[in-house]
C-alpha cells in the first residue's frame, strides 16, 4: 500500500537569485526524494467554480479552473497502517 502527496505545480522562480524553472523543479523533486517520496505522475485537475452571491447578482457565469499538480507516493510504514 502507498500513501500519496499532492503538490501544486505552480513554481515560483526568483530570477534575482539566478534561478531557472528547471533548477527550482529539480530542487523540489530532490527534496521530496530525500523525504522518501517517489515522483508518481503529473496531473491536471479541473474544477467548476460558481460565482459568489455578488457575482451571481451581476450575472457572472460558472468558471472552469485547472490546477497543475505533481503526485508523489511512498510505501506506507507498518506503523501508519
């Protein structure tokens, strides 16, 4: 059995520190591996977002929002079963 962890795919790059998208992604993946997590799959999750009360009164329609995520997994230890 596995346990799973979902992390937002939105990555912040600080160009003032001379970071690149690739280096930030590699560091995040390495940090997760150091904690025992294995990269499992990228995933796009779509959700419908209804307008709030004011938005509804103003005639706003439902929005579709997509979230990019990374899914990691690791084997469950005997203690966490």
